[in-house]
């Protein structure tokens, strides 16, 4: 059976459809010849017996009342009636001629029946007859017979009707399935052609499948994927260009300052100040490289951390990170609202990176203040900067996406991966007076997100 389904899956859809139709036809033929034919035979037998009973009852009524002749009967041309009286068998009406053997067989059957009635069939002279035998009294019996031709005609009519209707049904079903398969094959061919063009790098490839089912959804997903890949490629190119520029600048400064010092020239007044410039640019270079290396190994590190039993007390961590950023923008006020006992699942260093990226981002865009709020297994970071555009919101947590004042486009992507690994989600919302980032469990236990303005906002 497994080989059959495997071979079926290797066929085209039209071939699969044909194979399924043939299979159903075969099953129906077996059903038709074994089960349905037996039921038709039973139905024909019942029909013949009903005709015999109805016609015979009229004969019995006439015999009992003393009437003679078939002219007064409800005449059934397919039924033969015989009356057995005083040991003699006589045809009830007509002058039909019956063979001696036929009459002997009928007489033997009648004589053998003692009382009541019986319905059955009998073969006489290589022909089958349905019969009904009824004892009116001990001396008077009536036997009615019908040959097999009538039953065969009924069976033939029923079989022909069922066969024709079944053939019509299967033809209609095959046609409808064929139309349905064609409506599937056509968009699949479009999708195949589109994927092939995209694979070859055809930027002008277009896919237009106007369907609301799963095929339409798949086509839309492929188009979205192509657009996303193009956007990612464009973003990466810009990122590589920006990184190259960012790396080139400190390297050029370090090289020029080092060469000047070697020649006994101090570009920045004194030796110490010139060396400080070299150290400062080396630090910038180090941070850029560390960010790239961290993102590169983040997936592996997070896989190892996914089932960790480590936890982090967020209050001392927030205080520590805020202290390290204290001198970044002294004109921006940093407010903290910290509820004791808030424990996040995960490694402290990972959460330090998340909070550092969020705080660095908030300080970069804030106008006057940043608010950090930690409570009820949630953490929010608010800044009173400009709202983020709807288009940028869609790509905010993807790698290499940079805002107007962004550096590498890696910070929020790192935050997303860390939160997702530990079972949290990070979201961004535009507030009436700023922007807020919210970290909360993916399935919080009836914890409502606080989407209002931070506590010191009116």
C-alpha cells in the first residue's frame, strides 16, 4: 500500500485523478456484481411473488364463490393459474397447451403440499418458474406460476437503469474533478514559473494568482517572501556599505595618528591626547566588531539557553545598566519605576544586552526624558521622541534595519531573539507623546499590558 501511494504521488495531478477514478470504478463494479446484483434478485423475487399473490387471490375468491372464466378476473397475462380438485389438475382459464411433463411436475408439487400456502421457485424443462401454492381446503388447491422471463425483464431494466445512472454520475464527477484539477494546475504552473524566475534573479518576475484558498495564500506568501528577500538584500547592502564606512573612519584615524606619532608629530596637541584619540577609535571599532560577532553567534547561544533554569533579578540589573549610561546624554532625565521581586527567566548577561540596547536606543531618540518601568513580569522603556512610521514598524525587529539615528541595525534584532528564546515577546507602540517598548511573557496570566503614558506623564 505504501508503494502504491508513493507511486501515486510521483504522477501528475491528471494521472492521479484518472487513477483515483479507475480505482473507484473498480470498487463500484465489485460492489455492483456482488452486493447490488443480489439485492436486485431479491427485489425481483419479491415483486413476482406479490404479483402471484394478488392475481391468485382473485382466482381463489372466484373459485370459492363458484364463478367461472377469466373474463371476470383481473387478468394478468404473465401468470398461469391451475386448480387442483378431486385429484385432477386443470388450467383455470384459457386453452393454452402445456406439455405432459410440465403438468406432471405441477401435479406432483400440488399433491405433495398438505396445507397452508407456500412461495418458491422451481425448474421445469430447463426453465425456472416462480410459484405460489395455496390450499383452500383438503380437496381444493390453487397454484399460480410465472416464468423467469418476467423477472429477467425487471432485473434487466433495473440493472440497465442503475448502470446508466452510475455511468452518468461518474462521467459528471470525472468532468467536475477534471475542471477542478485544471484550476489547481494552472496557478501551480504560474507559481513554478515565478519561483524559477526568482531563482534565476529576475527582478521583474510577477505572480498574479487571484484566489482566496490555500493556493492563493501560498502565492501571496511567495510574493511577500520575494519582497522581503529583496528588502533584506537591499538592507544588507546598505548595512555593508555603512559598516565599511564606519570601520574605515576609525581605522583611518588610528593609522594617521599612529604614523604622525611615529614621525614625532602630535595631531591633538600632546602625546597623551593623541593616544586617547587612538584608544577612543579603537574602542569604537571594538564595539562594532563585537556587535557583529554577537549577532553571528546569537542563534547558537540562544539554542543552548532555550531550556535554561537561570533567572535574573531585574531591579539590580536596571540600576547597573542605567549607571553605565549615566553620562551618555546628561541633559535627558532617566526615570525608573521598579517593583521589587520581578524575576525574568534567562541569563543576566543576555538581559543586560537587551536592556542596554533599549536604553541606548531610547537615549538616542529622546528629547527630554526616558522612563523605565518594571512590574508584574513586564518591563517597558519609554522615550518622548518622535513616533515610528507604520512602514518601519513592520521591520523594526529584523536584522540590519536602521532608524534615522541608528548605528548598525542590530540592537532591536538582538533584543527580539533573546526575548523570544526565553519565552517573552517584545512589542513597540507609538504613544501620544513618545514611543514605548514593552517586554512581557508570551502567555501572561491575566496580566494587562500597561499602554498608558508612564506615571509621570499627564
